[in-house]
């Protein structure tokens, strides 16, 4: 039976990408060697690293605009600390919209003054704060564009003189934005781009080198830029699979084309959540709903066992919600086909008929 993978991460990947990635494990570029065995200093792997970085900048429209792309390790969790190490001198301004933003704030506080300028914690993070002010003396403003756990997504980003920093781990490459507004973007690959093990960082070089602290080499963006993401042995295979995914996206028509598909998927599912009396959406304001992670609950817990049996029998996987929210979470990342969302909607309608 075909599986419909709604997992929040590691993410679903295109079948064509999985096939190419599998082939590379046994015979990479017809070399007779596995990509897992090849030196990261070899020409083939250098080409992978360069290709992945170039594709990332190309998709975001940031080529030749003073930005560098890096594929690093440590996940977004390490970026919470690296951002502060490289940018925090006087004050870091943060918006708290969920678990990952909260963790970023915690790490930054280890290094200096942090001002939480907006938070949706008062309502268990079920909305995106509006109308906040970023202090004039802030070195940077940090936000999380999409929140996998609670199912919210920022639709607008502030205009500010501070450097604009964004954790885009779960919606990178999913929608058209003016990416020149951002000075630093980071994203763990495993949410919408590739397998766990590498993290994409896009940074505008001119914002670096302004802090007075000594930065450890492994945490210094300038060091990683100078070594083309290979200051230490890189996560070759996750970066390779991320490159394949970016190639797949380019062949599809790029971000503009995938955004149309993502909008259709989100519209289909949210329409059912709103119209089916058995379900409630967790995010109350439609404008704040994530198109990547739809969170919802059953109105009647007595139906849980029946619903769980229905969706599992339909080949659906990874639908359970995070423990801090409960209910269900349908993650609709780039590679999830519209067909899979329709299967979920059909199951929800079947539950309504049988209830």
C-alpha cells in the first residue's frame, strides 16, 4: 500500500530524489565507490558542496547580492547559539512564537542582553503577534517563520534597521518572499529540504565581524565562509540529498510553482477542518495558519480510536500531534503530493458519515 507521509520531520522526500540518493550509496557518479566512502576533498564532493550552495542562493534570488550559503552541522539548535555569537553585541530582539523560538532565546541569553519584543505564549502559541516594536539599539531581530509544533506561520516580516534573522527550518523554499529583506536565514534540512544531518545557513557577509568577543572557530560564520563549508569534514550525504531536492525543485519550476501546489494542499485540508463539525483547528486566526503544518483536534475524544484506525488503514503515517498540543498534525511539506491530502480529507469525511 502507498504510504502518505505527514511526518513533521524528518520530512517526506521526492521519490526521484530517493532513487538517486539510493544509487549513490552503492555507486556514486559511476565511480564504483559509495558516496559514503569518497573523500570530501575529492572533486566530485567539492562539486556537490558547491552545487548545493549555488542552488540555494539561486532559488532564493540571492546570487551576486552579497550573500553566502553554508551547509553546516548541529541543526537549527546550534544556530540558536551561533547567531548570538556572531551578531549579539548590544542587544538581541526576539519574537517568541513557540518551542524553537523559546530555545533560541534561551541560548542567546547565555551571551548577552535579550529583549523579547513579542510573544504568543499567553495563548499556547496559537497565533502570531502583531504590532510590536523593535528597539532602535537592537543588533538584530530574530523570528521563526513557521512553527511545526503549533501550526502557525508568519505572513509578514517587519521592516527594521536591525539585521533580520529568521529560522526557516520548516518552510524554507515553500513560498515566494523577498529574501533580500533577510540578513541571515537558517534551516535544518530535515523539515523541508533533505535528511537530518546538515543545516543551511544563508548570511549577508556585511553583517559579520562586528562583535567584540572572540568567536570559537567552529561557531564563526566567517571561518566557514572562508573554507566553503568545509572547515571540518562536512555532512556529505545529507548535503548531497539536499542538493538533489533543490534540483528537483528547479525542474518543477522553482519556488513560485511549488507555492501554488502548497496553497492548494493547505486550502483543501483547512476547508475540511472548518466545514467538518467533528474537527477544530488549533490556530484560531486563519491568517496565522501554517501551510506546512496543519494542527487540529477532534471535538469528541470518543471518536479517537475510530479515526486513528481509519487513517492508519488508509496508509497515512505521522499524523499524531505534538504532545504539547495534542490532537493531530498534518505536515504538508514540498514533496507531499496533493493526492495524499485528498486521502486524509476522504478519511475525515468518512468519519463524519459513520459518526
